[in-house]
C-alpha cells in the first residue's frame, strides 16, 4: 500500500461510521482521489457509490426481442429501453438511451433490472456526483489486524491521522473483545468443576478469538475463569498442563505495554520475571 492510499484510509477513519462524501473538503488534498478510491475498492478495503457507465445487449436480450410482443414478459418501458440498446453497435451510455417521458432515475432502475435478468451487461464505475466512500469489513480487519508498514518506507503521518487510527483501534479492539466474551459464553464455566482439558480448550478459544498468535497473556484467562476457579487453582491447572507438555509458560520481558493490573495477573517467580504468556504445544 502506498503512502497516499494509507493516508486516504486514515482520513476516512475520522468520519462517523468510517463513511464520507468523496467531495468532502477533507479529501481535497489528495491528487487523483478517484484513482485511489478505485484501487482500494479493487482490494475490497473500501466500497463506494457506483453508477452504470455503459451497457450492451446480451444474446438472451436479443432473443427476447424476437419473441411476439404480446408474449414478452417485461414492462413496456423496459422493452423500449432494451430495443434502444439493441440498436447500438456496441456499448452505449445511459444518456444515449432516449426514451420519452422516462426520467433518469427510472431509466437507471430499468437498466439494473435488465442486468439482473441477464438481458444486458452493465459496466459500473465510480459515481460522478454525490459519491460516497466507506470502509468495508475487510478494510476494518486489515487496518486492525494485518497492516504493517513496508520495510524502508517512512510515510509522514500527521497527528490528526495518527489520532484517527488510535481511536479506531481502541474502538474496534474493544468491540472484538466483547464479541469474544459473547462467543465464549457457549463454554459454560459457572457452578461446576473445570477440568484441565477444558482449561486447555478455553486457552485455545481465547487465543483464536483475540488473535494473540499462540501467545496468550494470562490475564485474559483469569478474566474468564476466576471465578469459578481461584487464582491458586488456575495456577495449579496451568502447572499441570505444562508438566504434561501441553502448554508452555513464558515470562514477560517488557511490561510497558500492559497495565499494572495485567502484569500482576502473571504467575510470580522467585527468579526471573513473572510467567505471563501461555502457548499451546502443537
């Protein structure tokens, strides 16, 4: 992803619901913003308002026009539009399709209907006026989970864009955490004894849902299992899983990225740092 595409996405994060008018003044500084928008759209990171740029008739449409007019299963205006398209040597733009008393909006609706029925082929392009652009679910996942600056790249990002990104991360990660909590609710841990195998299962589920890449911080597991387990009971279960070579426990080397409460959730060791991360042995 080049710098302009990145900045475009970060700018979009500053709008409500990550959706904006492409003509908004916030995008004025982007040269070739339509091209940027299309490029990001091709990668399914954004979606944008589209309109029919041209159409051409397909063989089923040609065949339909040869049927007796009394038997044609389409409305009169649809038939008139189809006939106009059939007379073109190739592609034809909507503005070239002249049907009296037919408004532009009605014409576009008819073209969409004909396209859905497989009678014509419609080419869609970025809408010329009042176009909107918005971040897709794939775009959210990419910015939250996958984006990594290219080696050697050094894009200059303003504090405004950095702030947009930080607010986006806080919001989406919080929502993801809430989804994880709901999805894990199917694993009942209340009012019953928890076996070591169930602890191992929950570790795997948490790691997958939180995307910790087999490096799950213990505080997530404590939030899930305490109660019904006590801190000591959970520690002993983890030691047993480690002794059975089902998991590995590793210490925290850099505590600055975690809160004091999260660091405190580790398992204290007399020598070395607290055990903080859980990894399942494959």
